[in-house]
C-alpha cells in the first residue's frame, strides 16, 4: 500500500485529491497538511511514501518544505511531488533543486496524478518532456558549460549513456528498449550512477546532467 500525505492550504482541493487517490486499491491518504510547516511535521510523524505538496502555502511554501523533507536523513523514504496551478519556470527548476521527485500542475488528469504517485513511490522521477524543456530553457543561455565534476567523470561510458537518457526524461523501460538491455540492468546502472554522483534520486540526476554540462541544451544533444 502506497501511503500519501496531501499538503494544500485549500481544504476542498485536499478533499478532491483524497477522493481520487483513495479510490485506488494500492494507494491510501494517511495525512493532510494546510501549510508547509505542517507538511514537514506530518512527514516526520507519518513517514509517508509520497508527499504531494502545493507550492503556494502559508507560513512555509512547498519548495521550502520539500527542501526540509529531502534534507532530513530520517525521511529518506519520503518522495516529494510538487503540485501547483502556476505553470512558471522557476517553480519547475526550484522544485527539482529542492529535491522533488516530480512536478505536476493541478489541472493534471486524475489518471496522470495516480501514475505520478506510483512512479514517485518506486523512487523514479516524474520528469515529463515539458519539464525537460523547461530545464533546457534554464541553461540554454549559458555560453560556456562547466566541466563535469570528479564524481561524474568517474562514470563509465555506459553509465554516461544511461544518465543522458535519464536527463532526457526517459523511463527505465524506455532506456532498456533504446539500449537493448533488460529493465533490471538499467535499474542497476541508474543505482550505480546515483551512488557515484551522490544523488538522492533521478530528479537530481537530471539537474546534475544539465548543471555539469553533460547535456548541452543549445544543440539538444550530449555536450562534449
């Protein structure tokens, strides 16, 4: 059973999300919060598998709450998905930098929200093509890309190839089909990459790939 925490300052929104998620046999909403401070406290008390956090909340916003949750070693098993009505670039990048596993708009179809919860609970990142495009836009203005740090330089050629496909928003199954590997092998590669890079999850790998210059957004292909 996937346990979910809902954090939104509007009770009607929480009720709607709870209704959608509780209808699923493998998902249950175990707690609610009306602001960021309550969300952090609830995560520490309940240790949910997934925390759905609104961006704009009183006392502490969702991005700050995400940072506190992902920085707490006691909450390593809590995966954060950011929900917002505001389709703004800084929220996308800020959410990923804060350690969020995924980013969804509140007008997302119920089926996509349910899918996002399941993906997040598995520890995978919900990095959709639209989010990837925003990341590209964030770094497209850079003239000189930085060199990858020593952790990323230690990747093997195959690990580098897998990381670039992760940065492109591809799932393990998609990467397996692309590289003609088993999904289990891809999962092993991703786990080793995260260990070498010191990344919490796939979302951080995406950010690292762009920030390090491994992906060159100006040409939409791997950097050299």
